[in-house]
C-alpha cells in the first residue's frame, strides 16, 4: 500500500454522520497511534462504530462509541494472528522432487508473509510443526478415496461437505490451512480450487505463488472481484482476481472480511474474533454490525 510516508499506516473507517453529510464517513489518519475520528454526531444504533486498520496487525473494531463534537478515540489492535499452513503432496512432478517442492514452498511462505504484512492483513502464516510439506503420494497412489483428488475434475463435486470430509479423515491437520498439491485441477497443471469456509484448498503442482495464497483467500471467504459488480474497483493485481500472473494487494474491505466474516476460516475454523464476527451481507449502515464494502480502500493500491 502507499499513502503513508512514515513507518506505520493507520486508517479508520467510521460509521457515523457528519452534519449535512451522508454515511458512512471515512477518515484516514497520518502515521501515528492515536486516530481522531472527527466530529461525528447522530449516535444511532449501528452507526457508532470505528474500524481501524494499521500495518502489521489485524483490524480493530470499537463499537458503542458516543460521538461528540471533538472527541478523540484510541483503538487497540490485537496482535497478528498466527495460523499454520500444511501442504500435502498427493502428486510430485519427476522434474521437481520433494526437496525441490520444499524449497519452493519455503520461498512461497516468505513471499506470502511479506505480502500479507505489506498489505496490513495482520496474518502470519507459519509452517506446520510437522513440516511445511509432507509427501503423501504413496497414499494417493493406493487409496481410492485419496486418489480421486489427484486430478480434480469439478470443483463442486469435491467441495461438498461429504466428499471432502472423507479426505479430511485421512489426510488433514487441525488448526492449519491444509493445501493439497495435486496433479491437475480441471485438467490444468497450474490451477487451484478451494472451498469457502473450509481450511482446505487444492493447487495443481505447477501453480504459481499467487494462486496458492489466492486459494487460502477463498478459505477466508473472499470472492473474485472480477465476477461481481465490484470489478471496476479492482484490477488483476488484486489477490482475489480470478486469473492473474501477479497478485499482490488487498482492499481494506477484504482484510476486514478475513477477520470478521462469520464464514472466514479464521472465525469459523480457528475461533479468532468470535465475539466480533458478523455476516457482512448487508454492507450498508443500518446494521448493528456493519462491514465496509468489499471494494473499500483506505490507501490506493496498484
Ligand atoms: Zn479463485
């Protein structure tokens, strides 16, 4: 992100009403730790919320704010969320053996964390304590219930609860994003597929780094901007653009959903921010627990 010349990017989005203005009003603050929300009046249920974004930490929410004419509010951000990642190799290309795969995925982890940090996602991905990647090609070659995932034909057929639970019962780690390296997805060797609200994703063995993180983005309940009305606000460099060689930014609306959407794996699977979760279906301002729009940017992105 750009837009801040200091070491920290801070920005707030408040739901309130400036005299004579429409809602919601957005305020950004320069580098610093205390954010002035401005003069916001008309304290109505659901409009007395501050959402704050800062680099390196998850977004913060402060509700029940009693707006005054010159109040200043301090918001506190929780520590970064650490979540494990576990790769399961159901297929290994003879041209890149297990050691080659491990090297690539270790480099991916560094790239992914640098991107998440730069974008203020407040998420740190950590290698599973059992190793970042485990070779399961033997199981994939012998067990039919696993073998059928090696070449994913149809996304829906494998992301339904029942079939995926069979794989989960055989190869899965709890409390981690499980990424299965397969030979092909929809007959392509560099494609991924994922299941919303699950902690499981699939990437074909030649998938680029952006695709791997993109599939985890789906686990965080982020959708393709180019498949919806918000497309004009994004471009192919967004992490969730459906097909891109170079994905490297998030909107603040996306960051917010990662942490607070009740369908995000962070909430639904890993139990973070349980008390602050919300449905994010109503993006308006009359909800008790409003969400920023998906296309909300506080800082411009490429
Ligand atoms: Zn996708």
